[in-house]
C-alpha cells in the first residue's frame, strides 16, 4: 500500500513539473511583446491561438499563415490590433445617426482560427446562440450561407436576424459575418449591432468584406474587384447572367448582403427594388422558399403548394416559376413580393421584386420585360 502511494506521488510530481514547464514556456512567449500577437475566434469563443508559440503548444498555426489576408478600410474607419484576449484586430467606423439618436459606430471583429479548431456548423451555431436563435443542422446551415459576390477573395457571408424584442424599448439585433479560408486557418469578420445601425453601415461593411484579399495577390491587382467599376458600360454581368434594365428602372451600385445586384424603380410617390440572388442547391425546396417569402409578409405558412398561386414560366430558356404575395388586408399600400426562380447547373437563381402591392401591380409589365431579357451564357 505504501509503495502504491509513493508511485502516485511520483506521478503527481512529474505532472506538476510538466505543468510548470509549460507555464514557463507560455510566459516566455508572452514576454516577447514585439513578436507575439493573439488571434481569436468570434466573440465568446474559448479557443486561443498563439502563432509564434513554441513548437508543441497545441493549436499553434504555421508562421507562414500568420497573416494570410489584408483588407482596405472604408473612409473614416480605424483599425486596432487585438482588442481582446483572442482577437486579431478590431475595426470601427461607419458612424451614422439612427432614428434621431446620436451617431453610432459599427464594430467589426477580425478573428482567426486554425482549421482544426471547429467546424463551420459549430461556429455558426455559436453565433445563433449569441443572437438568441436555435441551433441549426447541416440543411439549415446551407440556407444561412451566401457566397460573397465580386470579392477579391472567395468568401461566404452569414446574415442573422435576432428575434423581435419583447417590448417597444428593446432593440432587434442583426449580425453579418464574412468567412474566408486560408491555407491553414479560417478567418472571421463579424459585425453585430442593432438592426438600424447594421442597415446604415451595410454598404461599407460589404465594401470591407469584398476588399479582403490574399497577401500573395495583394500587390498584383488590389482594385480588380472594386465596386466602382460596376457601372461601366451599363449593368454588370453576374457570372453567366445577362439582362436588360427596363425603361424607368436603374441599377443600384450599392452592395447589399447576399445580393448579386439590385434594380430600383419608383412611381414618384413610392419606390421598390428587385434583388438578384443565387444560392447553391434548392435552398430547402420550393415549399420552404414559398413559406419563407410568406413569412416575410406576416402570412401563415401553407402545407402544400396547391395553397399558393404558382405560374410556370421560362427564364433564360430554362423552366422556371413565378410567385406573387401580398400582406394581409385590403389597402393598396400593403407590402407585396413578386419572385421568379430558376435552377441552373445546381444553383438556384431568384429575381425578387418588393414594394407596395399597388406599385408592384403597376410594374408587372416592366418586370415581365426584365424576366424575358434574361439569358445565361452557355445555354
């Protein structure tokens, strides 16, 4: 019995010595102020990464990937290194007045995690929890991910809207995050604020996300994807998509989350817009899409498509669908939605017009001309 006790004490001493050695190594690394940085996951994460930690420290990425991306700040924005125990950088700017209140700045946290530090689903579900939303599965994750269009580097955008506040004094929150993959890590750019603040800063946020580019190509053509070039020669081409803008409509160059392009129109007293979007797969299926659009107008979901008016149309020579929705009530100014959709090469394209039901009715002819003008290169 005494022999067993001595063995256990010996093991504890060895463990204590090992722990002390690790602590000393970590303290030594932290003391190198000019070389050590802290990298972080999105807020509330518990994964710390020290890129110049001694070899053998778990989670340390390679030095060659310590900064795989650079970006351009919008005018008036500021950047600080770190900003938290596990944050790569903090970007602030976009001061705007919302609802007559004092100007509010938007904060973007830049975090970096080694590829093995957690799946994309786990990170998105952590954000879901922060926003007061339920976890999603793989199918739900697909619906939340949008490709970052016209970016200097391939990226993915996640746009989350928190639940409506329980009282009139509460503030509904929104989160926009852009995700980029480098050789050994995943980078996260995340902004979270009140709905009005995010909406006002959204054009600058998207400019920031689109400017993120690999260090390896940063000096070759840094402005190749500048959104200011989108208006040269008329409306921009969107991958294989080509179209014509109806008379009285115009292309809006302001980037918007998850949109490939936006066309705007007005009757002098009211205005509306048409959003062009593209997603991988069927985005949950036709019934799920219909119920999502119905929900945006406060309408109850339907159990099957026989309860919703759907028209078969041709879009770019491919079989498509057309839907029209109007919010409950009889007033002509009630909000409405008109959507046309088509599947091409495993991707869903949506052309969604929103505005008052009266305005959409007046724009049906222009809308039909727009849909008829669509063609895809290669079809």
